[in-house]
């Protein structure tokens, strides 16, 4: 009733609203009105992300050091280590890739001759440095021009020595006699040529062969001479070396001077001539001696003329 008074439609306010919305209330199909709105642009596909490059593996200190050594010349390493000649030039970057392989680089750089020359230079430089360090505090002496070597005096001394040996009387031995007076028993001149040669022969034989030795110190004169003759005779008949060392002492403790020393000398040039070829004293730097080196004859080469030249030994004397 209210709708008639108001002059409105029978459908009511809801129908009016639906009518405004252009809906088909009677169930009739209506064609959809074309959409006049502009179509929305299609979304672009997102680009596929590229994989990021893998980071280079981190090398340890040992690997970096080994790669650095590969770039260095072995001879330079040797010189820098032993000679101290380190180069200021930096080695190449070990992380930098090289075109040649490690084995190829080693083959091209390996030079044994160069390494040997470098090693030899290092040794020579080291020896020179050691020598210079050793003589660093030494002062060179100026040559003494006032001194002149006197060659003439030595020549004259040798000539006098030769004349003295040649002028000695014949004692039946190859060596000269030794003095038997008081002064000659305590001091003798330097040995002559024949005596030095006898000592040298004894030293050479004593290296590889057994030589004789008898010690007469502490015995009475008769006992000492008896033992000396017996020992010399037995050694002369043996096949041992032809040398005997006779120790008689220096006789410095005797009140009347040496007693055994002159007696041994007299026996060697008397009864001992049938055995003895020569003898020489073992002279000390002070000029004294306490032993003799006696060279014996061969047992089959003793001349018959020498057997009658010996004399009997002296009688008993005082204990030295």
C-alpha cells in the first residue's frame, strides 16, 4: 500500500537495486556486455639466475711456499743460503698460472754444471772469508833488508865436517870414535854424516822389525861388560835385525865421572870389533848421551883379520 502511494514499482527497493545492476530477474539469459577495459599486460618471466663462479680454493702456507720455490733458480737459492747474496727481486706470484707444467720448467732450468760452479764459488768465498777473519788482526811485518843469509858459512861448516870425518883415524868401523875424556863424556859435537846415516837406518828398521836392546845401568863394570858381550854375540848369531840399542846411562851420579860409558866404548872398538860394524850415540839437545845404537855385521861376512884385533876387557872397576 505504501508502494502504491509512493508510485514505485511492485518489485520493491531490492528489485530496483538489482535492476540498476542490470540483472535478469525473470531468469532470461542476457548477453554479457563487452568489457571495455584495456587488458592488463602479461607479466614477463623472471630471468634464470646464472651460477656464480666458484671461488679459488685457499692454499696453505706450505703449498704457497712450494709454488714460490718452483719459480726460483736452484743456484740462486744455494747462493742466497750459503753466500748471503740474496736478490732484491721479488719471486713471481705463486698463485699465477703458468703455461708450462712443473716438470717442463724443472727440465729447462736444471743445469748440473751451473749448480756445481755455483757451489764451488760458494766454497771458495767461504774459505776466503774464514781466512780473512783469521788474519784480520795480524799486522804485516816490514822485510828486514839488513839481514843477508850467510850461505858461505854453512858451506864452510859442511866442508869442515866432511874433512873431520875423512881425517879420522881408521878404527875398523864405519863411524868415528867418540871422545873418552871427561869433557867428551859429558858433551859431544853434533853427529857426523856416517853417524846420522846409521841412526836413520836404525829408525827405518825399527818400524817393522824387532831390534835388540840391553840395559846395563845398575850393574858392576865386570857384570855389565860380560852381559854386553853375551847379548851382542847371541844377537849377532840370530836372524833378527842387525841393530842393538845399548843403554849405559850418562854417569852423572858417579863421583869420579862416568865409568860404564867409556868402558862400553872401549869394548866396542876392541873385543867387539868381530861383531860391530859401527855405532852412534843418541845425542840429546844438550849435547849429552846415555845410549848407543850399535849396527852389527852379518854373521857370515866377518873378516878373519878383525878377530885378532880385539883385546881383553879391563878388569873390574868401581860401580858407576
